[in-house]
C-alpha cells in the first residue's frame, strides 16, 4: 500500500518540527522546508532516509511554492496532504509598527501560504476523487480573541480562517477536506521572547494554568489528516487550554 505523502511548511523547529516527527511516526512520507536546516532535521533525515525529504527554501520567494511541490512530487510521486504551518510573529502596537514588518507578516503568513496551497490543490486535482486529500492550516486563537500588540499578526491568522472556509467549498467536489487548527500560546521559540509581564498576562487568561506545548496540538492535526475526519471540512478547532472560552 502506497504511503500517503504530506508537505509541511516550516518544519525545522517548533510546532512544525513536531508535526514532521508525528507524521513520520504515523507512517507518512514527509516533505518539509525552511530557510535553514537545523540539527533536529539533520537527525530526522538520518533516522528516516527513505521517508523524509527536506529543502532549504524561503517562502518570501514567490517561486518557492512551485519548487517545493515539484520536489515532493518527484520524490514521492503523489501528494495527499498539506499542513500550512510556516509563519512569523512580531508584536508591537500597530500605530508604531514599521511598514516592512507588516509587509513581512502578510507575505509569509498569508501570501506564501496561499501560493503553496494553490500548488498543492493543483496536485490534488490530478488524483482520483476516491483518494482522500486534506489541507490543515495552523491559525491562532488571536484570530478570535483580542491581544494587545498583535493586531497585524492577528490579521494574518484571521486570513487563514477565511481561506479555510471558502476553499473547503471550492474543492470539496474533489474529495479534499480543508480545516484549521487554532493553538493558544505555546512553549516555542516564537513565545520564548515574551517578557515576564507578558507571560504572566498570557497565563492569567488560560483556565488550565499553563502554556501549551506542541504535544498538545499534534493529536488534533493528525486527527484532521486521518480517516476519522473524512466528513469534516471548513471547520476551525481551538486548542488553547480554555483561554478563548
């Protein structure tokens, strides 16, 4: 039986790395990329030489999406799933945020994800309708709840929800499901720069009393990629310890 193949954007660290590891353990072939190769990816390439394909690619390059999908197809022949994970996060009051920061947030978190999704959808349409295909996009609870200093970031993560709901209707006839996962604040490199006051403010909003981990989010991502979610599409799933309730 052919292994299903998934593309995971931004899979060299943080949540993306966790998703790559989890997919490999679940028996997927995985193609992932990032701006630089980490020691964790190097170790995984040695552990899964036949099932992991890694590329150095910068999502700010408009041609990177097509190059990644082409490489994945050449290595694994077919693509069955996409996890839109790559993102950057900058905090700061919108009134004083430099325009280039706003542009970078939109370029990486929105435009690049749209272009990669576009290329994957084209690949999905080559497969028989009987073969299930899926897209899981990583959004954020900041798209639902207000956080001071995250206006621009929240705008980009809200865009992923809008794409999810509209695209789900567009490609449902091809048996493609499209869903989004909205994590709360996680213990990752992106949140490691939070000051003590910011961290305390975040924790006060979490009923379960702690920051999330990548392991808290992985089961939802894997579920949406699996057989049990074949009749679920266009939906958003919050994993935030209750902070948005």
